[in-house]
């Protein structure tokens, strides 16, 4: 098993990551401040505390998926006493390329759960299945890149997707459940 300790030690803590953000910081904080775990989630996550798990997160502040997934992860991490470290994707391609989506895309965020010996015990990302459905539905309205309407349609897609993921509490709960499911199996 690969020891991921050097990557963990290289990463920023949650507060340094948030404070370094130039894009989507306001939206990340909006989700963080509005999202709440229910008591059953807290009980389950507190039971995981004894595992002493940690997480390495590959992300970037420009990423819409990170903007919604990371604040939910932060709430989960607080309850599970999960120590987290954040790595900027484009500055850590050697690690990123070990976690490609569908074997080809550098999609983020990627959350790598490790045990106390820094061995991988689980991976989550870049998005929950329900978020993928929403993205696919909205993106279906975007024409091919060669189309003269592409740029405007893609900007409209991003705006619509951002609005949806920063306000849809049912989606937030789907994301939470997806992350917790991976964490339980870790």
C-alpha cells in the first residue's frame, strides 16, 4: 500500500485553504454556514472517531463541485474528528493523475481517506450521483464546442448549476449521504 503521508503533510489545513480562496469563497461559506448534520449523522460520525481517519483533498477554488462538496465534508470532518489537508489540483498533478475520473479526467474534488498509517482506505469524488444527474441534465442543453452558441450556453449552464448546488438542500443531503457512505466503508 502506498503511504500518503508526504502528500498529507504537504497539504493546507481547512482554514488556510478557505483563506487562500479567490473564487467561490462566498458560495463555499454560504453552504458551510447553512448546512447542518442531523443527530443520527452526528452519532454515526462520532462512532468513527476511534478510527483516527484523515483525508487528503484535491481541489481548486474555481471548481463548482468543490464549492458545494467541501463545506459538507468540513461539517462531516468536524463530527468524525477527521483531520483534513487540501492540495491544489494543478500544483499536485503527480497525485491527481492517480485519481483520474473514468481513467482520463482530472475532475475534482477528490477526497482520499487514509488511516492512521496514511494508507488509503477510501476515495470519494468528484460528485455525488445525484449531482451528476443534475449536471448531465443541465449540460445536455449546451451545444457542441464548435457551435457559435457554445460560449453563452456554457456560461448559462455554469450559472444555473452554481445556483442549484448552492441552494438545493436535498442535494446537499445526497452529497452528505454519499460521503458518509464512503467514510463508513473506510
